[in-house]
């Protein structure tokens, strides 16, 4: 179920990123101000406001305690993700590839940036965290096997010498060879290196959350300005 959800989200993100390229072959200057275009724009604006619900519930403790009695945070997060994707998609349909004004270009670019930072911070970070957990499990298994193999070596190899010396021993002992111990030690070192690299990458991705928050704030500011300009200059279908 989670894999299917990740596939759907990835597909929507891809659609959103590719949609503006349609301006090369199609531009409709009148559609955004038409009745259908305005309805799509309003729906997009409402959907882009829905993700604020998750943010408020997550940050306000007393509200979170009340809301989570009926709706789990996982469900709210799913609503946050899908509304945050469908809103910009409808916004791009509403724009009909008309990206000529500075406000329109800024709003479109900010929508794409918010979605991209959210996708990176949520899905890629989750995959990295899952990979780290898997590597830690593998490390625990290798460590246990290494200790068992080292303990099975003769006393003169495993007991009286430092551990790094008997890693290079090539003689067989009780069905286990020192070569196997060496291979396990190298495997442990490789896994530890992979864990450190993945943790560094995870720390970098975690810094994307503030970027996602800042870009979302800028997006709402541009969205408010866009709605105000539409109201100020009037909707074509109301004339």
C-alpha cells in the first residue's frame, strides 16, 4: 500500500514538473479569466490552503489531542500531501500555460519549488531512513556472526592476541577459518561506512524542511496577491 502511494505521489510530482513544458505548444490567454478557469483557480487555491491544517494540528498540542481522537496524524499527512499536489496541478491547468506576467511566473515557480522540496523532504528522506534501519539490522547480524566466528577460533588466535591480528590468519579452526573472520570484519566496515554516508545524506535532507516551510510561506503570499489582483481587476465572466 505504501509503495503504491509513493508511486502515485511520484507520478503526480512528475506530471506537475512536466506540465509547464506544454507552454511550448499551447497557450490560452483567455481561459484563466473564464468561468471554468476561475472555478479551477478557486479550487486550486482552496486545495493549497488545506495543507495548513496538518501544520496547525501538528504544532498546536491541545488541537492535536482533540483532532487525533477522530483522525490520525498519518491520515492528515496523506491529506496534506495529496492536497498539496492536486492544488498546484489545478493551478497550472487554471493558468493554461499563460506564464507571461512576473506574478504568474513567480507563483508557478514557487508552486513547483514547494512541491519539490516537500517531495524530497518527505519521500526521499523516508527512503533513506528505511535504508539506514536496514543497514543497522545487517550490521547487527554481521557483528553477531563475527563474534561467533572469532569465539570459535583456537585460544592462541582469538584469546591471547589482539583481534586485528587473527583477522589475517589463514589457518582453519573448528570448521571456521580466519579468512571468514576477515571477510566478516570487512563486511562490518563496509556497512558502517554505508550507514555513516546515509546518515550524512539524511541530515542534509532534513535541512530541506525549513526550506519547504519558507517557500510555502512565500507561495501563500504570492497566492494572496494573485487572488487580490483577480478581484481588483475583475473576473471576465462577471462582466
